[in-house]
């Protein structure tokens, strides 16, 4: 039988996923220790090098402490953040302290001390995480890079399963588009949707549309949905509801511009044969992104100015089942939105009328 690893090391880029997995492991370890004084949690959060030094020193004292009744001790070094590619993490003094930490960990006797370390984010290019991967009971919570979307999908599926629910086709993609990469919100919204749907039921797109807030900044305003469906009567009715609620015209124009800006880029790529509309959204986006990378140097944040920062499924959802406007129509739309904004400046008390007139010009 292989010898027990001296400590447990859980890391990842998402602190919520790391913390949740760490909580599960700590609970399992603590259940085996009846003496509550033999359990200890040490904070690994460090705002500067001094905090890193205090953390390492405290851990050293903790692992050297003998249990009052001679039993096994359980220690959790929680929320370690000085292993990341940050100013504190890159500091020479921090690197020396991490070497000291490694020496402490190498000497731990797992029969006497069960040590759990949770760290996020972690720069896995450094020697210490690589050493932990070889010498510890190592676990990576979630995934890095291109697999992040799959990791979030797995989180939502697992959370729904605990409530006896599942997702109908398209629902989980819409949920991810709405909440973005916010794992805490994703878990919270999944619980809410699963509770609403009930056990042994499916969470549908309608549930997500109705119950989930638009936290990721995606444009799900009714007026935009109606406008780009090409339905003039629905658009006018949606505008009336918007202004009846006392809202302003500028969010509507901004939403229309953002979506139209994305559609302009998608239309250009489609016309050029670089992408196509598939069952899971826009196919071929990564290849097209590589082709046009030089035009978006330094642009990494999600933005309607860069179609390649968007979720392919979400882009397909924007096109929907309606007839996709021509490039000429989309360019004209953008000009109409600008004109409507200028008109609102001149007619601030007639905002609904201005947008109604704009909608009529665009959709007839």
C-alpha cells in the first residue's frame, strides 16, 4: 500500500470552487477527530509580505503543537492567495517564505497531523505548486483556460442534481450567458431555479428568462428582443411598457447598439464564410479569432466591440429564428440609434415618441 501523502493541497483559479471543495474535505477530516480543540483553521489570506510571514509562522507553530489528549490534529490553511501572479506573490521575500513553507510541509507526519491547504488563484508555473502536485494529495478545483466554461457547466449540473432537477436543452447555456463566470451567483441561481422547477423536473429557458437577473451584462431587455425579431407591434408594446414603468430611453438605445454591434461583426464573418450558425451557436469562432487577432490586440475583457469575447451559444441566440438582417440594414440601424440619441437630447420629454419613430423607420 502506498504511503499516505503528508498533506492535502486543493487549488484552482476560482476561490469559490476551491473553498467549497476544501470545506467538504475539512468536514470529513474533522469528523474523525472527536477533540474539538484538535481542529484548527489558519487564514492564508495575505495583503502584503508581512501577512505572508505571519501566516507561515502561525502554521509552523500549529503543526508543532501537540494535541492535548495525544490524538491526531486537523489543520486547515485556508484561503491562501500569495501563490498567485500578483505583486505580493512575485515579491522576492514571498518566494523565500514559500520555500520555508515547503520545508514545513515536507516534515509533516500525516499520522499525527492532517493538514489541508486551499489556495486560489495559483500560478501553477511556479515550482511550489509543481512540488505540491507531486508530493501532496493534490486536487484541482474546476479547470483552467478554455475548459472554464465546461467547469461552470459541471457546477450547475451538479447543483441542480442535488435538488433532483435537471436542465432542458438550451437552459444551461442561457443561464451561463446571464450570470457569466460568477460561480457563487451560478450556484445560487441554480438552486433558485431548481426549487422553482421542483424535484424530477427540468429547468427550462423560460424559467431562466423569468427568474435569473442579467448579471453578466447580456442584453435581454424585452424591447431589444422584440426589435431584432422584426416584430414592430411587439417592439412598440415593449417600448410602451418600458416607459410606463418610468424608465429612461438611454438603456434601450445602449442595448440596441450593443447587440447591433455584435450582429454587424457576426454578419460580416458569415458573409465571408468564416463562421456558420450551428445547433450550439456560432461555429468556427476560435479559428476566425486567430485570423483577426491582430485587430484586437490587448482587448481581453468581454465587450460588444470584440465579437470573439462572446459566448458562441449566446451569439447564436442573438440571431434567433428571425430572418438575419443584411449588413446594410445593420449599418442603417446603427445610424438610426445615433440619430435617436441626438433627437432625445433635443426632445428630452418625448423619449417614447422618439424611439417609436425610430422603430417604425427600422422595421417597415
